[in-house]
C-alpha cells in the first residue's frame, strides 16, 4: 500500500527485482497526498483504513505492507482497526539494522570492500 499511484510501477518493479513477486498479490495506492495524512480532519487516515479493509475482502489479504514512510505512524492503529497485520517498512528496516549492529556484524574487508592499497 502506497500513497500515490505514480509509485505503484516503481514498487512493483522493485518487488520483481528482489524475486518476491510470488509473495505479493498486488501493489495498491490510496491516491492520497502524503501531507494529507498529517492534516487532522482530512479523512486521509480513514481512506487508508477503508482501502485496507477492501483488500481484506476483495483479495483475501492477511497482511499489508505500508510502502510509504509517511504512513509509518499508522501501522499500529491500522492493525487494530482492520484485524490484520499492517507492516511498517521503516520500523522493520530499522529493527533489522539494530539487530545486525547488536550482532557486531561488519563488512568483510578481504576483497571488494578491502581498504585501499
């Protein structure tokens, strides 16, 4: 789920290039301006929620991935409202990086990332 329709082809191409096409039903847009999500009373948040509920009923979705950082603070509320897992990619990516740092993993320095001679 993303905000603007123009983002859909880009996200679809990324999903395909990552080899994840078989894991996604489709990419949808709410056709909502990003800044509208911050405006109280704009109805933008409710529009996102309604769109997710349609995905649940029409596409039998069991989870939705939010593909726009402007929706990050909506994930918990949307999960409660819709009854399905609504995944915020910003939070997930940040937590993955935190886990890698805690594991003290570093880039190998023996070949491609070797220090300059």
